[in-house]
C-alpha cells in the first residue's frame, strides 16, 4: 500500500506533508506535490497533517480520483525532491475549490 496526493493539493501545496515524511517520498511540481509509491513507507503521517484532505491511502482512494495513482507514480519519476515547501500565495483561496485537475501544471 502507498499514499496518493489528489486534486485538493493543486494550487495549494501547504507542505506539512513534505515536512513530516520520514522517507523523503515527496516530489514537487509547480503547483502540486506527489508521493513516490516506491519510496513511501506507508506511515500515514502525511495524511494526518494535510490541511486540505488531499492524501489518501490507495485502498481508500475514491474512484473518481484514481487518475492520481498514475499522476503520482509518473511525476515522482520526473519532478525533483523539494528542499522545502511553502504554501502557494493563493493557497487559502484554492483550498476551497473542488475538482481542480484541469489546473495541474506539469
């Protein structure tokens, strides 16, 4: 099992999840972070601290968000590991918006 970052994170990137990850499993894009499924230790800390409920264990991932399994896997092979993550300037605004996949920047 692994954890998956979903669309609630898009345009937010609060970063608490990155800070608590003991395996350094996160990778950072322009407006989103992903979890490398091969590095994730399945500890669940990231899910607990995510302020926008964007992280799910793969076994509990809502079906309409299943595309994020592929996004996390593929982008974790391309995007760099973050040095540190700070919320995006408009994070509080975007945190209230649902269905943001169309805003994901690769």
